[in-house]
C-alpha cells in the first residue's frame, strides 16, 4: 500500500495536475466521484490509486475522502 501511495503522489506531482473541486469531478451530480469521473480529471489515475483515495472501499469517493486525499498529498493543490 505504501508503494501505491508513493507512486500516486509522484505521478500527480510530476504531471502538475491540481486538485479539482468535487463539483468539477462529480459530473452526474450524485455527490460522489466514481473512478471514471476521477479518471476524466486525472487521466494518470490507476485503479490502485483510486483505491488509495477511496478510504472506505465503497467504490466511490466522497467529499471527505477527496479532502483527506488532498491533505495526504495524493491529490496536490492547484
């Protein structure tokens, strides 16, 4: 898991991709972001990276998980 977090952080840092607000990611308006929705904003995101962000493993990322991922450096600020 530690390797996944390091790889994901490095990938985002090298691509210069900034953090997108949940409203920018949640294209269907259901209040959460699916892997497909996040992939549209972060094209280098892997399924392992998504799993690292999806802390409760429910298959979607909510606002709290996005915030925690940003704070953990998984999704850097813009």
